[in-house]
């Protein structure tokens, strides 16, 4: 197959199926932004270092700049647009807003999806655990203090919501 040939892919992104004909080497981040039209996922370093392109693949945080779109067929891809429902924003999104955990917003989707997976695995984290979990994403605008505060606040709210629902 030469570089000009295209293949059909079918991706499930935020519960919607996107069927497109693409080059096999098309990155997941490019598929999400340009083929699915979901622009919340950002391409930062293109090397998997900064975390701006973080999405979830089957619930696990992953750098979408390191995956080919064809390789995630049969998986559920979640982007920042898929975190909220029709009536409410996700507790993480609300906490980030309230704690002023963003400035330019470029890195925020990656932080949100990273924090979401982290809080599912660690529902009552310590300050140090949150700092460690968020250290894999880079932000050039903030000092991370408010990001950590927001994750801790969201953890508390999620636990309260879950206790009400049980």
C-alpha cells in the first residue's frame, strides 16, 4: 500500500460512530479534530510528552498523537466533549472552573481526561497522589496549584454524589 491509498475506519467517539476513509497513518488526534470535528482535543508537542492530546481509549487515558486511528477501531474513544451529559457538566469541569484551574485552556482537556481516569482508580486521593497523577501533563500558564485544588474538590464532590446514589 503506497502513501496515497485510503482505508475505511469506523470509530466510536463519545458514543457516536464516525465512518471515514482515511490514510492508514492518520493519527487519532487528527481523526478526532478533522474527521469527527471535535476540536477540544489539542495537538501540542506531537511526541506524547505534553498531554494536550490526551483522550480516553476504553476508559484509559492515552495520548492521541501516539495512536493511529485505524488501531483504535473496536474501542470506545472519549474526548473532553464526551465528559458532560446534556444537563450537567462533569464535576471535574465544574471544579476546574470554580478553582480557576485554567488560563488559556489549551492543556485543560488533557488534564480533565487524565484526572477522570485517576479519580476512578483513586477516589479519595491525597494531595501528593494528585500532584503525581497530574505531573504527566504540562501547562505553561499556571503553577498547577489550582489544577491540584480542582482535582481534590472534584474527588470530594464525586464521592458525595456516589454516596447519595447508593
